[in-house]
C-alpha cells in the first residue's frame, strides 16, 4: 500500500460476502473481514472502497482507486487484475419453470433457450465465454433483482444466478409460475484477492498467495462464514 493505508475494493452486490452494514453504512461480512485481517497483518490502517457491483470494481483497477480488490476471479478481469487463489466459492446454477423442457444444467445450451442473467456478474462472464447455442439476455445494468424481473418480463427459459440466492427466491414464491432450481451447477464463482496488474510484482503476489493459503488452512475463512451466518451457502475454496 504505497500511501500507508490499505485501500480495499469491496463488491457490495454479493449478499453472501457483504451480508450487512455497520455504523455509517460500513460494509460487514466475509470480504470486509478478510480485508481487515489483511490490513492487520500489514500493520496499516484499512480504508474500504465500496462498489455497487463487481464490474465497477474491476473497471477501477486501472484508475488507482484501490490497492487490493475482493471480487470473483474471472478470465476477463484477470486481464487487468492479478488474482490470488480463491478463498471462497459459490455455486452458480439455473432456475426454470416446473413445466420447462429444460430439466438439467446440460439441457440449457441449446438453440431457442434464452438465459436471463445479471450483467457483469462473474457467472455472466462465464456464460459469455462458454455458451455456444443458447441466447444470453443480460440486464441493462448489473443487479440480481433486475435479472429476476428480466426472467419474468421477457419470459426467458432460465434464470442464471448464485445457487443460494435462487433457492431463496423459489422458496419465497416470488415468481409468477411454479419454478425450481436445477440440481448441480454450471460454474462456481471463485472469490479471490486481486491487485492491479499495473502494480503487481512477484514479491507482492507471492505474499498475498501465502496470506490467502494460511487463512484457509488455519480455519480463519471458515470462522468468518460461521460468524456471518453464511456457512453452508458459501464454501471455503479448495487449497
């Protein structure tokens, strides 16, 4: 941290990683606590730099707005951000209407199938890179709730999203017709710590990798998930 303060970019849109707000709206959750632990390890103050969605955080990598960014690691973002191994992961899957001919994750990538998804989400980037036959219908701007609205308004065949969020939506009965969450997943969102490639060097990257590895192996990351009530919905990434 060149200025003697660790500026940590925090993605506010992932409700599993930023699960609440403290006094004055300060983000609280697994990601803010990881940033706090990093600053504590470096013995410097922490300044959280919040972003409404991951796309905005990633776009700021070249603007000198943050020193470390806690966000999903995806190939497009890796062009501008050097990522550690992930410290947490979240499964992404689909919701379909119960009478849909799409009944398995493998059925989705077919001609005529339309996938509603939140723009700039890590799993949207995965779909962009991997879907070959189905049509991807993106929200005008990033937003989980917007993607649920798009699924209904455009009568899309499937809604892509984080599995825990989709389960909550189906359980709450928010959709106009009976829906279900498909078994399995099409990808998992890998939450990592990144530094701008323009400022990355070997020593910093190795140190951050060791920090993340130690926090996973020591049980620290798991303890944060329990503390914030997301254990079982968020998983510690494999070593």
